[in-house]
């Protein structure tokens, strides 16, 4: 083994050492990433799209989308692509053209922060309601805003408990309500029913803001027509990730907010831009990558990707159940939920785990061969344990056989 291979990454990356072997560090990172790729089925990042052309042509330059997407100034920016991305996502969600605004973010967390900051500015006394299955960024953002958060129970499938929401809203009906619904919860990919949430608010005559955290499932559900931000929806904002379903090589996302819900923003003289975003300077390369994913595949291409991923997820459920592991999934979901496997299987396949429950995610790019290898490892490791809440499969998708 060469000295490059034997040196640990931490030692090689230590900037106090001289000389620094930059090539060895980069080689080490690539080897680790390549080694993990074959068994990386626990994180919701698609791996089927190729962004090489964009990275090669744009990756060596600073693209700074400072200010608002509508601003025109700056040295090198991709705001025209950012505006196209925002329009495509908003159109896909059926958001009214005369009442929409958005920008490309660093990811779902910034999208949630931007939307909830807007809502809190408009309703400073509001209580922010979110379920126990909501993303961990939500209580963090509530704390950052200095707002009052109210935790709502979720059921065994991960969906918000609307009866508990009603009880919590009823006790606080004197204050506006900012409600965070989730479209694709972290562990089970459950989708909260925004119609049921609006019905609770209407019943108690509570005004406010309904935000949807749709980091993983937003685009697939919108392509199916299952998630809409039209006037009848009552949804005021949404956050979507770009590095999950679209599999970008850098964390990013999109936030969309009803234009009428936004507050007045300041003009920054020295940059000649409007200060409408959380970060100010924003990654123009991310906007270009998002644009590339949309331009090269379009609605039909991405709808096909989602369909294939769901078929693989249905196959995975059947294979696990046949092996004696009582797995399940929501009808729309890429996520397969199962009893927590032995530690060696969890670590090898990078499964996300919460107590007695784990999941794997059949993102676009995950293969039938990977699923078969995972099931084989699981079967060889140990006998299955009972899942906390066994359930029958509820989806209407046909169950495919493994292609020959």
C-alpha cells in the first residue's frame, strides 16, 4: 500500500501539515464516495441524472445571484435561469401567475425559514403548528424566529392527527395560526392533508398561513396533480429540495410564496438589488443545474422517473415481505418502511433509523440489483422482528416482477 493510501483522510487534510498532498485528499474523497455508492439506499438523493456538462462548462466561475431573481445587475449571474425554474415549478403546482414569488435556496431548510419568516412577519402573534413527524428544521426555525410553537401528534403512518390539531387550535383560537404541513415526512414519506387542515382552521375561524414542507415529494406529487397551490388550496407557501428528487450534485431548493403574503423589502444601494432572500448572495450554479434538469427531461421525463421509482418501491415491499420482513409504503412513496435490521446491515446500506423502525428509499437511479442484494443481506443476517404496526399495502400501483 502506498503512503497516499495508508494516510488517513484527517491527517492528509490537516492544514497544519506541510507539504499538503492535495491530490491524495481528493482521491481519498472520491474513493470513499465510490465505495459507498453501491449500498447508499437510505438517503433521498436521486443518482440517475448527469450534470457533467453544466459542471464542466460553468463550474470554474463564480455565479452570484445576489438579490432578488428579478434584479438585473451583477457581474456573472444566472437569474434568467432562476426565473425560468421558479416559473416551471410554480406552473407545475398550478400556482396563480399573478400571485407568486420565489427563489432558489440552499435547500429545504432555508425554504422553510424563508416562508415561515414571511408568515411570522405578517402574523407576529401567531402560533406555529407542526407535527411530531415534521422535519427537524421546523422547531429550530420556530426558535430562531422567537415564535411560539405548538406540537401536533402524528399517527403511526406519520400523517398529522387532525383531531389533535383541532384541539390545539381550539385552545388558541384568539391567535392566528401558521400551520406547517409535510408532503413527504422524513421517515415514512407521509403526506399531510391540507384540505383537512384548512377545514380545522375554518371551523375555528382562525386566520393565518398554511406552509407545505415538500422537500422530497413536492415535484413528484405536483407532476401527478396530487399537490396544487391554486387559489382553492389555501396554501400560502411551499419549500422543495433540488438535491433529492432531481439529484443535483449540490444541496439546493426552491421556495414559493404567495406574493400578497410578502412584506416590504429594502433596496441595497451598493449592490443595486432588493434584499428579498435569506442569504443575499446565492449560488447561481444551483439555479443553472436545476434549469438543466428541467430542460433536459421536462414534465414527462420526470413523471416517468417518479413512476419507475415507485414501481421499484412496490417491488421492494413485496421482496421484503416474501423474505419475512413486514415492510410497507404509502401509495405515492419511494420510501419503504421496515423493522430495524441488525446493525451490520443498517451500516452497510446506510439506512435511516428511528428506534424500532428503519427505511430505505427507492430514489431514481437505485436498481433492482441493489434491492435484491439488500434483501439477501437482510435474510442472511437475522430473522425478522415484528414491526411496531404491521399494515396491509394500500397502494393502487401494480406490483411488477423483477425484470429479467
